[in-house]
C-alpha cells in the first residue's frame, strides 16, 4: 500500500525531525526541576505546537485547538503525563518534569502522538538512564513520524521515512515490543500477534482492520490502525 503522505509532506517531516532533534538537545539545559536527597528527577523539553504544525500534523489537534502529547517514563519506574499544547504555547519552551524517581532506577523516556492520517503517528524512545539521587537529569528523544502499512503477502509493517522517500522498517531499542491484531472484514474472530519485530506476516490477514501497538519496557506507548478493503 502506498503511503498516504505526499512527497511534499515527507520533505516537511524530514526537516521537522532534524530540527526537533536539535531542539531537544539545545533546550534541555533550560528545563529545571527539583529532586530530593533520596530521589532523582528527569526533565524533558517538548517541541512547540508550531513545530508540529510545520510537520503537517495540524489535524492532530482536538476541537479545542490543542495537541495532546503523551510522555512516558518506563522501566524500573513508570509514569505518564499528557501534555496539552495550545495556540498560546506556540512561542514557549515547554518542559515536562518527572520527579521522585527512586535513585538507581533504570528508566527510559518515551513520547507518542497519534497523527491525523490512517495508521500514522509520532514516536520517540530515549536511551536508558540510571537515576541519580538528589540530581536533575535530562534525556535525549529523537522523534520520528511512522506509518503502519499493509504487507503484500498479508500482514503489516511499521515504517518511517528519513533521508529519502524510500521507506524503512522502524528501528527502536530492543526493550520495545509490538502487538498486532487483525480482524477480518467478515466480522469473524480476530488474531493477535505479539512480536519483537515491527511487522507481522500472515497470508490470511489481508482485507480487514489491523492495529499496531508499540510497547517500551512493557508500557504501551502508541496505538495506530489501518483498514484495508
């Protein structure tokens, strides 16, 4: 199945993710948070609403004209915050703070956002961090626009587009796992596929609804779906 995005949109997305990576690295130092003597703290800077608009994700906003970005801490300690980004926040540097994380915990930061098109989303998984008691730390998260597509022989795959218009299978850390479900158009019983790879193949999984769920350290980060006739 061809991508639903146009070549122009892909170029916009390419420039967005390059700039977003630089953005994360340059503004992390501006984020501040407090940490107790026995606990640690992680601060994450978020792309602005304007950055997402440049990426062609304006349709991801709700009726109240905002984006809802899900930010996760996964691993030995789990937490989630849903951050609304409104029109008034376009020129602000927004940050998310996770504090009171036990010292010594090994965690990762992950971000997820469902994009407007069928089977499209934005996902980012950070490197593993060992939390230090009484200290403030930051995390680097590279965001990627992804798409869930049908496999010709039956099944589905999660792909992304970066340096060219050629699709590539998404590559996430080994702590990430995937759960796919397939429900035929006939309404018969569905099938569940749990894998460590961002794709599944099944000659019987052709026309119908396919759902892809990405997990990081067992925490659900993003769910996207497509329906093929």
